[in-house]
C-alpha cells in the first residue's frame, strides 16, 4: 500500500526537521575556534559544513517550489526507484554555487541554517500531489521525483552531520 500524500510530506518534514535541529544544535554547542578550525587532513570546517547545508537546503527548496526551474515533467512510464539513494557515492563533488566560503563563521552558519530550515519546511509542506509525483530532477545518482527530493533533503543533512563530527574530532 502506498503512503498518502499528506503522510509522505509529514514524514519528509519530520526527518528533515529532526536532522536540521541536530545539526544546528551541534554547531550551537561549538565555540567559534572549533567551528572555524580546519580539520586534520583537510576538508571543510564545521561552520563551512553548516553554511553548505543551509545553501543546499535553499537550492533544493527552490527546486521543489519551482523557483529554481530544474524540475522537469516525469517521462512517460517513470516510476520511482526506491533504492535510488543507495547509489550515492561516498563522496559527492558539490556544485560551485554550494561550496562554502573559507571565511564562513559559526554564527553565519547557524543563522543560515535556521532560515533555510523554516523555508525548506514551507517548501515541502507546499508541495502538491501533482507536482510531487509529476515532476522529477536529475541527480548524479539518478532521476528522482520531487517526493524523493523532499526525502533527500533530510538525508543530506544527516550525511553532513557525520562530516561535522569528523571535522571537529581531535584525530
């Protein structure tokens, strides 16, 4: 039995809200020095990770609402692949527009995260059944419906929570 539109939207919002609150909480507990310290071996700082997640939230919310016109009508015969996210590579090269500035601060990251969380929840909650199942976006790991984009947002945040933990770990 398939989920109703409302239950699917509510599940996406809950997963995203929980993940976002966890990431904001982690950033909030850090001091500015730890949040802006480059991790051993390179990579983004905790503040840069928060900035990237917030900017990606904004991009994906725009994709959902149509403000960013990259969603296309699903092709004839399209069916969601429930295993599409299992094809995610361990490391994904992000778009240049989503790369955080080297100067990102903890306060900027937290502010951007809070705003993007509210805006993204509004975008997901505003997704109509017709747009959610009738439009799709091409990602490096496959073509996904906008329902799946809404699901992906929370997973993206969780993925970066693990990156943040590695970034602040002493070794």
